[in-house]
C-alpha cells in the first residue's frame, strides 16, 4: 500500500512516498505527480520511505522526469 | 434411403439438430426434461395413493385410467432418455411433445383443477434457448389443451358453476360427486364443452400466453449469452495459439545452437532463457563481430509478457546492429539508448551488460547499464561478484553517455552473466534465493563446463523455490576462456 506525503511551498514541491510503489500503487503516484506538475518550478522526491519499488514504479518516476527536463531547457 | 441429406428424416434432422455450440445446452435441457418427467411421475403416483386412501376426494374410476396411462408414458420416455444418455437430436421434440401429452391427460382428468400444468412445457422449452422452439411449444400446447379441455368438460372435473340454471332449480344428487349431478342436469354436452372452453380454458390460456412471452424472452437472452460466450472462447483459443507461436519466435531469436562456435577452440559459451509467462523480457545474445572479437549481451526488459517481449525484440536488434558496426561497448550503449528513447512513449526500459572479448588476448571491454554484477572466476579461484560501475538503465533517460571498463581473462577463467530472475527467485514463504546461494551453486563444481554450471544453478533454484510459481524469467550465460578439452 502507498501513502504520499506532499508539501508545496512557493512552487517547490516535496513528495515522500511511503510503503510500496508497485504495479498496483503506481497509478496513484502517477496521478499525484500529474496533478501538481503544472503549477510548480521544482520537484523533489524523497524515496527513503519506500520499502519496495518495482519496474512499474520506476517507470512512473522516469515519466515524471521527462516533462521536467523539457521545461528545464 | 439414397442420400441421408435429401430424405425426410435427414431434412428433419438438419432443421432440428443444434449448432455445435448449443449441443451442450441441449443435452443439459434434455436432462432437465427427464428430471421434470420423473418428478411429475412421482407426484402422479402420490396422487393415486392419496386418492386410493380417500385423502383426495376424486372419483377413482375417472382418475385411475388417465393417470395410469400418463405414468406409463412417463416411464417409457424416461427409459428412452436413459438409453441415449440424454443425447440424441430427436430427443428434444420427443420430450416436449411427450410432456404436453402427459399434462394434457391430466388436464382431461382434472380439468378445472389444473391451471399450472399448461405453462410447464413452455417454461421448460425456454431452457433450450430457442425462440422458435418456444413458439412451437406454445402453439402445440394451445391446440392440445384446447382438445383436452373439451374432453374434460364431459369426462373430467368441472366447475360447478359451469352452466347457469333457471332460478329455483333443484338438483338431487344420486350419490357420488356434485360434478356428476351438474353434468347430468340436462344442460347437454355441447353446452358443457362450450362453457368449459370459454370460462375455463380461455382465462387459463390468457395467463398462459403471458408466460409464453416471458419464456420466449428467456430463450432469446439465453441464446445470446451462449453465442457471446462461444465467441469469447474462440478468441481466447486464438490468442493462446498466437502466444505459443510468439514463444517459438522469441526462442528462435536467441542463439541456441550448441556448440555455438565448433571451430573456435579458444573459448566455450552456453546460455539459456526460461520465460515466466509464454513470452518474456529477458534476453541474452552472443555473436562474432569479427574473427577476433566476441560480443556478449545479457539484458532484462522492465515488466513481463507481450509488452516486454516486443521491447526485447527491438532492443536486441538495435544492440546487435550497433555492435556489428565495430563500436566500443560504451558507444554501443550510448547510441542504443538514443535510438530506444526516441520510440518509447510507454517509458519501458532495459538493463544491459555488454562485453566484447578480444579472443587473442583475453581482454574483455564491457559496459553496464543498470544490470546485475557479472560473476568472475579466475583460474584456480572461486566464483565471485565483479562489482563493476553501473550506468543508468537503457531507455530511461535520453542523452546519456555510458562508460566502459576492461578486465583480463586468463586461460581457464570463467565469466557468468545472469538476470535478476536468478537471485530474486522466490519460494512459497517469500524468501529470495539471493546472490550468496547463486555463488554457492556455481562454486559447487568450479571446473564444470559452462552448460553444466548453468544446470547446477538451475537445479539449486528449483530446489529452493520448490512448488512456488516461477515469477520472473530465468536467464543465464557462461563463458569459459581458454582451450576447450
């Protein structure tokens, strides 16, 4: 199961997912990131609270960094 | 009969025999019909017994004969069902007609008393999921019960109010049932019959017609369900056979002919891939770039099944093409990454270890993109993890540059590559096999040939996992450098 700690201050977002990031919970993480992405200028992920991450979870993180890199250019 | 198809029986069979997909439905419905007949027969026997003991007030003489005939018919029908084990194309019409006749006998015997019997055959017919059959049963029931009601007007049990008498009429019962007195009261057979049909049969028929509509609806819905299920089954079977074909295609893509290079005695190489599902995302590859350079690849695509398999085919070909151009491992991975990232909307990625062996010197130049540590056994040593530097996975981020390193193989050295399916093989309690167990299995017999080493590791994994289902693809490769015996 997944619980996401979310803090947004002055357009800077800090996300700290806790628990498991796998095929079942990845869509939830993806939804949160999609939702906050338009309004922020920086995104920090603290993954220390994850006990397990699968390739589905890694794909969500990779998908998140793509629009960030594009905006950074 | 010259030609079965053109004979009457043949044509009848053609019309009645169900499509293959309804055959099971028909047999099940026949079985239900036999059950209905059995229950009806038992109830009839019970009625006869209760009448004989005076519990039911029915005139024995008019009850016994039709009831007995009905029981005989039931027994014969049941015997026929048993004989063909409920499976014959002519059983369906036989059962329906038989059921209508049995119930019509009872209607003729108990006329006024039995409204429900009329609907039973048509409700039962809906079990065959054929609207045409239900309509046929409705028409037959209508006609037959019309006749049995007319018969029952003078021979069965009638409503005492079936004829109107002038006010003040007195009737004297000469013994027996009041119904007989009414019948003999001089109204005449014609009036009895007409009134029974009008005031008994007609209301019953109206209610029956509603049941008929309901049964037709059930038949049609049932038919639709059977057809839908059949289509689904056909689709499933097609997909399964396509997957089997895909499994063969994928297996053929990986080099699997051994000995791989019979005329090259400087080294020996062996590799296997066991997918968890029909198709998988792990792959290995080895090929000669030129006379003095052997390229080896061990890779693992994210995920499993068909998507991973498709990505695997593309990645394998891109890596091989880049390697055949004579590039260095770092350049191969860099260029492959760029190519793969440009067509990767689904964000798939693949971990890769790629090494090029210079056969004359034993020098291996390699690069690692997020893959497991290779295992190295130096001559007269044991198998140990070789902790190389990892780049990022291929397909994850565009524009990355990969780095390579060198390691020397002396004659007698062995290199073992694998995917995470080996150390992460899980048993029923959720425990993982682990790299320690993997090294132990290899070190069981350090001098074994590559194919035997792989068998030893496989046996160790199987012994650990036992009955638990294989969760991930199991892929391994072993290279032995130095003269083959």
